């Protein structure tokens, strides 16, 4: 129930997200503190789905930072260090991410060092060769728009036009390979 997209480029990753939060009773809420993209140390973390795991990952979790040679294989670092750390944080905060139901509980887009990773609610880590990533109910519209050549801002506008759970204002972040993070377009 959101739209978060990321574009992986050679030297950076660009994130964009809407700002609408829709509760289980259908109430739409917007507030400047309830953002879908946050910076935690060298990471950008964007979450969709249930609020509890998103809140834990974006506001409580202290993800490990890569050291030395770990920067040479960030994908392995995410799997070997980041995912176990996130699982432990969920457990410490009494969130049961591994419960047995059919509903998707959450999806994250996480970036570090200008590289984006998709983390699903079964804690798998994926990469996409197209360079387009999206999570949330409006992401198929936004990804389609990106595939057709739209800018990230136009893709979010298209998602908002077609998905009842997506609306402006939109938030943007860029993260470079050097791990510089820039808020804005």
C-alpha cells in the first residue's frame, strides 16, 4: 500500500517514494515524521507493507557497516551480516517476521555504497538486472512508466494516478558509490 521505486545507475542509486500511509481501517494519514525512506548510518532504507517492521528497520535497527574488504562484495555482506542483524532486531522488538500466513508483510529497498538491494519478508535478498526496483501496491505502475522512459518523478505521478494507496508529496534521495546521500530530486 505504497509506491517506492529505485533506479540503479552505474555510479549511484536514486530512490523515490510517496507519502501516503493507509491504515487497516482505510484511513489515510500523512505526517512529516512518517517517511518511507530513511538514512541509517551509510544505508538508505525504504519500506512498504506493515508499519511495525518498517518502523523497526527504519528507526530502531542499527545496521552493521562494512569494514575493509567487505566493501568488495556488498551483496555477500548484506546476506551474511545485514540480514542476521535485521532478524535479531525484529526478535528483540518482538516482531514475528516468520509467521505462517499468506499475506506479504513487508518489502524493503536498501542501498549502501550506491547499490540497491530488495529484501522480501522471507528475508531473501535480490538484485535486478534491469536497474529498476519497486515495492508497494503502486510499484508496478511506476516500474512500467520507468520502462517506458519516464523520469522517477513522472513514474511516481503515474503510480499516484492509478493506485489509491499512493499520493504526493514525493520524497527523493540519491546515494552515490562513495556513499554520499543527497535528499531532494
